[in-house]
């Protein structure tokens, strides 16, 4: 009897202990889950509050200048009148030049890595191209200023002036003093910087094309080029566009490299050889010099515009890329 | 109608031309890498001396080193990782392990994180400027570390999320069937299995912020002298490179090259090392 009751009370104590422990553990579990959920929410909060804080910081400029802030090309720190057309134009034009260079080159690299190169060469070449993405943008800037700019002004720009300058219609883009710094140089440097991003997306999506599709085309007697152009590219079109937009988003927001080679000149010029300015370069160059509230506010407003534009471009890129992922069943 | 022979020749020619252009594009891309690395290494090696690591940044026309900037960079980068990595690991764990009942919410966060991953870093610097620097009224190394932490965050979220999803379900089921609470399963089983991937993400994040310049311009600014006060303006190598390279002084240019050399070496070692580390661990686990 006593033995039984002792045993049963021991069982009771053990059961109570287990209950306590499982209660404690479920408390710990929900605490853990909430901490993780909070961290995940933080990602959303950062993006949202970044946009809002810059809208708030730039409100003075938006209120004072209204839509003149976007269309006026007068940037006058002394007269305290700020119109951002020159940097906006510079950002768009230098990014456009970058894409004109980077898209065909990236396509060529992806073609080489997926169809031409022997197996043993693919991994090392791909790693080397990705190293381009690892080099910090300040290094691109220094190399650009001390090495690439003199090269452009000594060898490339005089040739462009002589041969493309006299052309009708587009000639005006290529006439100007061979300074080296300017829109064209900045566009080329940007193009090099985004090549690794676009080519690695293209290479990855080219690899997702089912082998049976490609083999069918080869069996019908297609050449490698015809398979890539008529089978692989149509199959991966939306993801390829996504990769291009990803590169565009990078090019639009790139700061330091552009700051070094663009020339920081608030003037509008039809020639691509003339110095200009971009949104990011303007902010980087002038932020510490901003001596009035309206100046500072105008720079933050510029940052807000840049943020909104890159958000839209990157969102399009991700949507295009996720289409392919969904079709793959991933 | 053209002759079949002409058609075949033309198709062969276009095939050949496209392949030649593919090779040319690859050589074009590689030649830039080669050019940039050679210029940085040659100029950097020429400017490198022991003084770089022992003396502080000089005024114009004098000799000096980069010691204060190197220390500032190291401290802010490490702090940035300490801010960004734990939050990133936690958020990535939530996405991979705890959000199965809220797929829409989960995909929204993944989408926003991917956007944050490629958002311009200058914008994050402006963000920290408006919410921290402007409120406290002065530039601060801590604000710089916070901006860098925000750059590390999405990198770590992404890699943690992806690595945890690769852990076989058998491990979760085996651990849960023993009655182990989920937080212990996550911390003691899943993290152990996913550790190489998570560490790679942290290293890649560190590589990314080591050369970061733009966000520091508005947060940590720069400091020409030794400073033990992290809550004041703090020097960093990239910002010093920017300031010195844009100056007209030869001695400053030379220091900027030395800084560029050190930054490039550190960044390349980190990113190559991180990838090699991951590759080695994958091969070990496959064997």
C-alpha cells in the first residue's frame, strides 16, 4: 500500500514535472517564433521606412519647387534654386549606354559558357567574370580616373571625334573636346560593372532549358546558333528580361565609380563626350557641402527619386525572374 | 528561291560568326578584369610601405599612412556584421522554417528582401542619415556601422533561407519525434547542418561592406586623426581613397593606391575564400 502510493505519487510528480516542462518549452517556442517573425518583419520595415524617411527629408524641396524640381535644369546653390533635370538626364543616359554595352556582351558570355566552352573551362571563366562583381565600386572609380580616362582621351575619343562626329543626325552626340571624363566614359565603366550580374542570370536561365527541347532542334539539323536564337532564347525570354532589368537597377544606383569619371558638371549637353552629372554622383559630391536646409532637402529628394525608380525597375526584374522559377516548379 | 547549297553555307557562316562573337565577348569581359587588377596591383604595390599600417592620414603635402582609416574600417565592418548577421539569420530562419502557414506573407518578405539586396547602397546611407545622424546632430561611426549592417542584412537573409531549405526533412522529423521543442531543433540540429552555408553568407556580406563607400559619406564621414570615440566622425579606407584620389596631391594619390590595394586584396580574399569554403563543405557532405 505504502509502496503503491509512493510509486503513484512519484508518477504524479513526474507527470507534473513533464507538464511544467512542456509548458515552459511551448512558451520558449512561441517566444522564439515571435523573435524570428519580428526580424523578418524588420526587412519590410527597413524598405518602407527608407522610402518614407527620404520623402519626409525631401518634402521641403518638393513643396518649394513642385514639379519644377524634375523638369528644371537650373542647379544654383547660391541662388538656392534647385532643378534636378541634369542629374536625372545623366543617370538615364549613362545607364542607357551601359545597357547598350552590357546586354550584348553578357549574352555573348552566356552563349560561350553554356554552348561553346569545353566543360573544364566553364567554371573558371564563370568565376573570373563573377570576380568583376566582387571588385568594390571605389576601385572601378580609381582605375577609371587614373587609367581609363587617359586612355579614352588619348586613343578612343579623338578617333570618335574624327569618324563619328561628322555623321549627320547622330554626329552631335560624338563631337566635343576629348576630355576623357564624361557621359560616354561613365556609361562604359557602368557597362563593365553590370556585365557580371546580367551574364550570370542569363547563364543560369539558359541552363534551365530542358535538354529534350534542344535535342529536338539539333535532331532537325539546327546549328548551335539557331538552337540558341530560336529555342533557348524564346524559352527563357522573361527571365532574360528580368536579368537585364536587374543590371539596369544596379547601373541606375551605382555611385562611386560614376562620381569619379562623370565630371560633376551641372550642364546639359547633347554631346556624350561632355562632363555631366548623375543623381547618385550629385548626392555623393555635394552632400557635405550642403549649407542650407533647402540644399540638403533637394539632395535627399534626389535620393528619394532614385530609390523609387530603382525599386520599380528591381520589382519588375524580380517578377520576370519569378515567372521562370514558377514554371520550373521551384 | 535560293539553292540549298547557298542556304547551308549561310547557316554555317552565321553559326561560326555567332560563336566567334561569343568568344570575343568573353575575352572582352576578362580583359577588363585583367586591366583593373593589374593597374591596382602595380600602383598599389609601388605605394605600399610599412608606414601605411603605423601612421595616420597626413595633411596635404606631408607623409603618412592609413592606420586610423584601417582601424576605422575594420571596427565599422565588424560592427556592421554584428548588427546585420544575427537579424539576417533570424529572419532567414523564419522564412525557411516558421512561415509555412503564411505563404503570402513569406513570399512578400522574400520579394522585398531580393529588392533590398540590389537596392543602391547610397540610398541606405541617406536613410540612416535622416533617422540617426540628423536626430543626434553629428556624424558617427556607429551610424556608419548601422548603414553597413543594413547592407549585410539582405545578403544573410537570402543565404540562410536558401541553406535551411536544403536541410533534409528527415532531420527535422527525427528530432521532433524525440519530443524536442522546435527552437532546440532549429538551434541545435538545423543550424549545425546549415552552418557552412550561413557562414558563407556572413563572409559574403562582410566582403560586400568592406569596399562600401557611399553610405559612409553621410554617416561616419571621415576623420583625419586617431579617434577612440566611435560615436564621432570615423575614418574608413574607402572614404579616404575617395578624398585622396580626388585631390591634386601626389602623396595623397599614392596613399589612395595603397588603400585601394589593401581593400581589393581583402575583398577578393573574402569572396573567393567564402566560395571555396562552401564548395569544400559541399564536396565533403557529398562524399
